C-alpha cells in the first residue's frame, strides 16, 4: 500500500522501557484486508477498507506525536510490519482476549514502564483534535478517569491517573452502551470521572462523509477524495 501521510519515517529511536511519565497507547491492527474496517465492506472492497485504515492509522501517529506525551503503539499483527511502518516508535503487543482484556493488559504494562498517567486511544479518529486529548489528560489533575466520548456511544480515548482494571472488565464493547456502562462503572468504583466534548469514529459511510465536511484537508479525507470519490 502506498503511503499518503508524510513523516511517519522521521521518527527518532525509542524503546518501550525508556518511557517516562504520561504516555499515549495507540491501539492499532495490521491493515489486512478482511480484518479491519469490515463495517465499510461493502461498499468498499476489503482491500479499499484496509488501505483506508492504514491511512487513518498513519495520520493518527503523525498527529499524536505532536503532543508532549510519549506515544507507544499497542499492536495486533506482525511486529515486523509495525516496526517497518513506524520505525523507532515503542511497540507493545496486544495479548489475546476480548478488547477489555487487551486494554487492561496494555494499560498495566504502560503504567509499569512509565509510571503514568496513561491514555488509551483508538486509531479510528484520525482528525481527533489534539486539544481534546490534552484536556482529557489535564483533567487527571482533579479526577481519576477521563474520556473523549464518541457520538456512537463509545469513546475515542480513555485516560487514567492510576491502573483501573475494573473499567475494562465485562463491558459491552463495540456497542452503543459502552459509554454509559463506563460512566456507571466509574461511579460504582468510586472514581471521579470527567468527559470532554464528544468526537466521532470512522465506522460507516455517513461518518466518512462527515469527515470530508469537517476536516477536508486531513490526509484521510484527501485519500477518500483521491481514491473513493465515486462512493460519495
């Protein structure tokens, strides 16, 4: 697949065990056709959906590296693909299990190596405003957990002051009930909880159209216009 996003190769050497302080853990899959963005196929072919996912992932990496916090990729797939595509970035393999188990394990590993706080972020919001990520992390000065809600009922980012495995246990992943369940679980655990303004994931064709409208100069939007304009 051709790269559309610039600067992903201009990354300095880094090691997971050299992380210190606040860290962002970007959850990412290797863009294998038929295994990513499956809700977009059809109308996209599996190959088109995988390429779109890769462009969105690359754009997310480039943008998130502008934040002062360290960035690590929590990857699912072949390590060699991620080390080649994002040379120098710390890589943490996801464990087997449901999304909650993988998020809990990743957050625990990042806390263990960096001391925290830790924010976990998905790769489906390539134009996520960096100000929202900063707001969520800064909120941890006065709360235990902060999220960037998604309009589909999930969240694009969850930030933790300390490890909170209870927030990832038996949750309704990939459903519109996730955010409400997270709010309720935070209350049950006695945690101070904060939300930023909502944002949006790229999960279906209407969300792609809205991306084109709100962020026409993003790399992902440019890719959509260049390669998939006939679908819009």
